[in-house]
C-alpha cells in the first residue's frame, strides 16, 4: 500500500508539472516605456574607442602598408579625390611627414567610429521596418498576452534588448564625437564623410530623438517585460 501511495503522489506531481508547462506565457504587469538615457561620461570611459583591424604586411615595405591604410580610410569615409590629394600634399615636407603616422591613426579611429555607428544605424532602420511589418501582420492590434505562449520579438530582440540597441547607438554616436575631437586636436580638421561634416545636422544624436521609437517598441512588446530596471551595457 505504501508503494501504491507513493506512486500515486509521483503521478499527481508529474501531472501538475505538465499542466504548469502547458500554461500560456504569463508576463508581468505592463510597464510604461522607460526613459531612454544616453551613456554617461563614466560609462564611456570604460568603453574603448573602436579601431580598424591591422593590415598584414606581406611586402615588408612600410611605405606600401601606410598607403594601404590611407586608402582604406579614404574608402570608408568616401573621401573625394580633391581632399585625398590635399591630405597627401600636406605631409610632403619633412616636418609634416614626421607627424603622418599619428594623423593616420586618428583618421583610422574616426573611420572605425563611423563604421560602428553606421552599422548600428542600419539595425535601427531594420527595426523600424520590422515594427511596421509587425503592425501590418497583427492588423495594428497588440498580441494578447493571455493567449500567447511567448512574447513577440522584433529582429529576434525583446523589448529590453531593443533598449540596449538604442543605448549602444547613442554610445557609438559619442564615439564619433570623441574621434572628431581627436582629429581636430591632431591635425586641426573635422571628421568628414563623403566630403561633408558627420553626422549631419539632421542626424539622430540624442536619447530624446530615439524615445518615440522605444515607446513604439514597448507598446508592441512591453507586456513581455518582467523586470523593472534594465542594466545598461558597458561594451558595444
């Protein structure tokens, strides 16, 4: 009898576990979209500026490596031919040539910062398109958390991960500003992309500009958030 009783308890426990697993996803109470705050100076201090990968020197000719590095910067920044010639001619004197390596490193940092920001900007564009597609598929109606087994995703990201993406973009924008300051200090020139100041006057550069996007994401995905505060990342 003791064995039968124990078996009955085990069967009942297993049945309860199966019923629990079959329950729909039960998110926490809907939270309003958090206020997006950009990275602080202390947070940026622990995030290194981006850099370009080293070029392998197969020729063992330093001059060719320098030329390849310079041409890579020109390609990334879309530097017009006239500005390329001006840059080269400005380092033809002996005194100026001595500072060429430092100037090139500053340009490489700037090019890497632009690549980083543009990559994240492309993700934001894809996110906006995913939001629109999601709204169309759902007939502009939010998913019902009571009947949905799992919270929805945008580009494979949940609401808190989207918030992290936006924070990373703001950090990348600050890296661009830092790289621009380095250029001005090293060679007295502003960061230009395609011959124009970067980012341009109408670019997204602040948390306030991204807040509406976060609000929209939270409206779609916020019911799946079950944490009150999201720790901000310290690396990109």
